[in-house]
C-alpha cells in the first residue's frame, strides 16, 4: 500500500511516496520515491492535470531562414522578381529559382523531394504557398518558361541577363574586387543514352573523372578570387576541348566587364594550363586583360624549368614551403614573364601518389608475369600490351617502368625493370614544380604565385559539385537546355551568406545564421567559411535576438522550432 510521508531535513519538509509491507510480522518500507518539497508536489499535481498535446509541428529555421534573409538583404530576391514578375496566383519563377537554390544548399536532392522538404521549413509559413505547387513537373514547366528550348536567335538569353544584373548588384553593394578573376573548366558525365538525340549538350569527350564511355556536359566558371563571389558561367557541349571553349568564355567575361564599367586593364584573369594555347594568348592580348596562366611543362624551355630548386629564392611566410623565381622569356612569339614555382608540400603529395601507384603497378606486373608462366595460359600479344599500357597510363609511370615481352616456345614471357636514374631525375627536376606565364611584367615572382593561388576557390567549387553534399550536379539524368543551365545560376545563391558578412559585418552574419551556429547544420563550405569568419571576429551565438515571425525583419533563430496543438 502506497502512502505519503514527510521527512524534516534542516528547517524544511521533504515528501516521499513509500510502499510498505509486513516482513516477519513487522511493517517495513520496501520502496520509496523522492517527491521533493510541498511546492514541488503541487507542481507535479498541476502538470498531471495539464492538457496532453495531440501533435507537434516541426519547422526548420536556421539555414533556410538565413538564406532567405540573405537573399532579401543582398537584393537577389528583388532582382529575381524584377526579371520574372509574380503571376496572378501561385509562386513566381523567382520562387522556384530561389527555392531550388536553398534546397540544394540545405538538403541536396532531386526535385521530387523539394515539396516535402519545403513543407517542413519556415519558408512554407512565410511564403504561404502550398507545397503541392512545388512538384517536380512544376519546376520543369517553369524552367521551360524561363528559358524555352526553341528560343529565337534575336531574343536575349534570360539567364545571361540575370548574370549581368547580378554582377551589377554585387558591384553596387561593393562585394567584388577588381583585381583577380579565376577561370576554370570541368565536365560532368551523364546517364543519357547514346540513342537519345534530343540533347545537344551531352556529348562524348575526355572526361576528367575517367568516365570516357559516357556522354558528358562541359562547364566553364568564373569567380572573384578574393571574395569568392560567382560572376558568370557557360554550359557547353561535352566534346568541346578546354582550349576551344576559352574564346567564348573570354567574350562573355569582357562583355560583363564592359557592361558594368570595369576597366579591363585593372583585372587579372587567372587560368589553368587547359586554356594555354597560342590562339588564346593572342585573344587575351587583344582583349586588353591582365592574365596569369599555368604553362604546360613541355612548352617551357628545358634549361629554365629544370634548374636546381636551391637556386630559387624562398618566398615569404605567406607562402610556406614555396620557392619561386622569375625570368623574361620568349613564349608564343612574344616576351612574357615566366615564373618557376617549387612547392615542397606539393612535391610530397606527388611523391606519395607516385609511390602508391608504383607499388600497385609492380604488383600487377608481377601477377601477370606469373599468370603467363602457367601451362594453361593462352594470351595474345595485343591483350598483354593493352593491359600493361592501361596500368602505365598514370602520370610519370611509363618513364619509370620498362618492360620486355618476348615469345619463347610458343608462350609469352614478361620481364620488367624500374629505372632508378629516371626516378632520381624526377625527384630533383620535376616533382613539386609549376611553370607560370603572365603579361604582368612588373609583378614579382611571389606576387604571381600568390595570384595563381586564386584558382583554388574554383577547384573547390568543382570538387563540391562532383563529390560533396552541397549543390550536387552529377551524374546527370536526361536533361535539356533549361535543366542544364539553371543549377549554375544557383551557384550564386551559395555565396549569399558571405555577401551578408561582407555587407553587414560579423555580427549581422551571426544573427542571420544563428540557427546554423547553434545547431551546426551548415552543409555548404561557403556557409562554414562565413561562420568561421564570424567566429574569428568574436561573434557568439549566445545572447542574440530570437527569430521574429515577420519574414521582412532581421532573422536569427534556433535550428528548428516546435508548435504544439492542444485539445
């Protein structure tokens, strides 16, 4: 039988629920539960009689709210609405574009998942648009209306107009630097069948992920190397080489600069060696741009590129482990400034990759030689040579491993050897070295090396598109022109947090991303970078104002909120 007893401790009474039984004929307490003071007991009684919740509504606040607020603060939302006005009812193209961007950043996935994700975010309350309006078919229809497949030649490209207007917006809000622009290209393999003749973008070519058997789509991309802001892109057929794409990209870049009143001579374009060609060098000179390009190793003079690294001056502490020397050389029929860069960290990475590949190839050759020695082996010469050539197709491997294939008594015998002299030369004269070419004749070697480092943000974007969880774009399913173009426009939205940080400072950024700071929900590297900057400037998630329910006011929130429905 349970009863309530009180025990006095000090000057206060504390209550216990006890259960007593007779043991050997005497009453004994067999179980007791501490209840607390009289106030605590009264509180327990009140809670017992309170209404029981029937359901709970969960809403994601932090990152979706921050991106929506950033789109409003930076003017991106107003720009999209100006380009594609609101229809009489339902969402506008601006809603579809921005929602696709926010969804790609927060929870990448196909358009079939957008409606369910949108239903669970604060955007559904603020926009007051039914999730059923954001079906996969609705996205397809609206993107087709934005950029029809049969667009007349005289009609300007709406996405090109959006890029120009967006660049003007970044410039107006002083979010762009005028010093360095990074340019690079990549491609994405697709699952589009060879019999599908409707897509003109997906073509076969040299795939940078090694999927040469699949059709692919090319992408050229330009961003501000200093602030990381996206500037322009171009989607092109997958059978176009990087060097052939560059003239079209250069025309777009110069048009953007001229349209926004940015003097060409104040801009330095940083490129990888894929764009290095005589015709492109001439085009750059005619365009009047400053430029820095990686020079292919075989185009640099041998006596200059293989000079001992000890003769190269050490760079400052801003470039740890790097040596660089500059000379004026005749390249492509004209005198340019050539810079030889040696990076000890890069050399160690190359050496690690090379030794790993060597070990794998040596083991494969040894197993093949043993297989050929078996009595039941029946190999043709072309089969053996093709297999070995595939193994030696990696960088530097063909010059380090030599093999002999001869026929004895009707059977093929394999012998191979490692060229130690070639390996020593590779270590001392090749690994860790990069040759750079520029028309900035007054720049020092270290300035050229530091500027060439601005290429890394583009490479990080490409790695994120192919391997990361943010803004995933590949492998592609069957697509047409609008579906191929719109994800690149969404790359601009990825930089909205950085834009807010630049415009309002670290505290304003922390308010917009309070939910992400508190909950750690950011998946996009740009968001994490912005958060790191905000934290580095002394920003804290504690003590910030709660996120208001009005979408037009400043936002800061926990990662999710719960609304409880009582009977």
